[in-house]
């Protein structure tokens, strides 16, 4: 595996791969790799001739009161894990390369995909995500880019950007990878202490409870959201940012779950903010 810090070295690697007719699968990450990331890399490995990943904790997607400084970083560990699943190129740029002095160009998107839920609770977050993804896509020029569905809105926003800007990249959404007790894998899980870690399992339980109620004939989105909310509250100390049930493509709220709809949750456990979601699917 080649590790590159410079944009020029990364371009050199991908252009050489392209000249050999190799198709490139790309997994952008902020490091602190876990099985969720590795599953994206494994899929990229199966579906492409070369696999590139990026490891970059992107400052522009964090708000001033968020956990940019505390975000876990261990490049040696990440490199060993990536190499273990057959990654060919690890691009770990310095912040100054991604955001040179005086940089003033950003990717902005409008509409419910970026303005609701995460967008409403984390102003500027998607502007940062789309700017860095746009730039990474421009540097790595992948054929396919792989994203985990835990960040449901992120995948929708990136797919919208790729359509709007006619980028020649297929966005591949991949299933959420969970711990045995249902907690969605996240780099932030390592900040949870034992109590918060135990409580956090209520997110998945709440989403499953909503699916069970839907299966039992409850189709009101408000009632299903209440089931999730109540499960979180019953688990003890947590602060809920939102529980929402929305259309899978437009992310507009739905009143009734007659067709598949996504239930999304964001909540804080002992100071750590977690997100998760589930595609509520009516029977039949
Ligand atoms: O999902 C993430 O880890 C980040 O938002 C991403 C896509 C790597 C952009 O910084």
C-alpha cells in the first residue's frame, strides 16, 4: 500500500492506475477506522481494480463547539487496517493542502436534504462535507465512491452534488455495520464510557420497536416517532436532538408510513453525539 500526503503524489498514483485501465474505488474517511469503514473498503476491493481511501479529519464540517480537536486520530493504526483489507493507496493530506491559505471556494447546496435534521442542528456541516468530498473526488478521480448509510443525509447530499455537478462517479451507499448489541459502528463510540455505551443501544432498540409497531399495523409517523423517542427516554440519560420519519429520497417529513420511510435519530449520550437510522418498511 502506498501512503501519500501530497496531492501531486496521489494524482500520480491514480493517473498511473488509469493508464493501466484500472478502475478505482474510493472510500473517504476521517480515520479512526472500524469494521464499518473496512466493510466499505472490502466492497470497493471486490468491485474495482484499485482501491484508494482518504484519511482526513475535515475541519470545515465541524462547528465551533463540536469535537474536532477530540476526534480520534491514529494514522499508523488506520494504515495497518487499510493495508489488511487490500487498499492500494491511502491519501492522508495535511490541512494546508486541502485548504490553502486564502481559500474561499466552497460547495453549497440548498434544499431539505441539507437544511433539515443534521443540517439544522449542525449549521455549515454539509457545506464542509460537500466541499471536502468534491475536492477529494477531483484529486482521486474515482469511478465509484463508497459511503456508509449510517450518515443517511450525507449520502443523499453527496449523491445530489454528483448529479448536480455531473461528476462521473457512481455513489455506492452501503449498509450500516452494527455491534452485536445493535449499536451502529462509529468512530465516536470510543468516547462513550461504560454507562453511556450501554444506554446508547436504545437507539437501535427504538428503531426496531418502531418497525415492530409498523408491522403490527401502526402507520402514523408521529406515533412511530413517539415509540422511538420513548425508548430513548426510558434508557435514561440522553438528550435527543431529533427523531424524524422522512421520505427516503426527498427527506421531507411523512405523515403516514404507507411506503418505505426512513426513521432518523440523533441523540447525545454522556457528551457523545450519535446518529442512526432505519428504513421503516411496511409489510408486503
Ligand atoms: O463520513 C465521514 O467520515 C466524513 O463526513 C467524510 C465523508 C469523510 C468527509 O469528511
